[in-house]
C-alpha cells in the first residue's frame, strides 16, 4: 500500500492529463474527470428523493443519509450521532 502511494504521489511528477478548458493537469485521469466537471457543470449523481445532483458519488452517498436517517458516526463521550465524520471531528473539539 505504501509503495503504491509513493509511486503515485512522489515519483510520478509528470502531469500527463491536461484539462481541455484550463491549464490544470494531473497524473490521474479520474482526478481530471472530476476537475472537468467544474467547467462542464456535469452532475451525474442525482438524489431520487429530492433531485439534488452531485459531481462525486461520495457526496451523493453522504447526502442520502439526510433522507435515510442513517447517522453512522457516534461520539464515544456523549453518544451524539452524526451523518458525516467531519461533523463528529468538529463536535469532539467541544469535549
């Protein structure tokens, strides 16, 4: 795992994949696809409950928790629950 990380982030400094809309480039083709959605406005992940659309599947998945009521992140100190890990991290700073 570490070796794969090293090769991706530290050895391969050439950014082969160029954005067709601006000077941005990246070594990862998937990162370029996400970036180009800024320019195209493409939002392929649509919520079936409310119609809100997202550029990334992970954002769509987090949004689905609003409708499902799923709150998988629990504070071990007070038991409060959260839909996103970042909200739990912020909450933990109050303890």
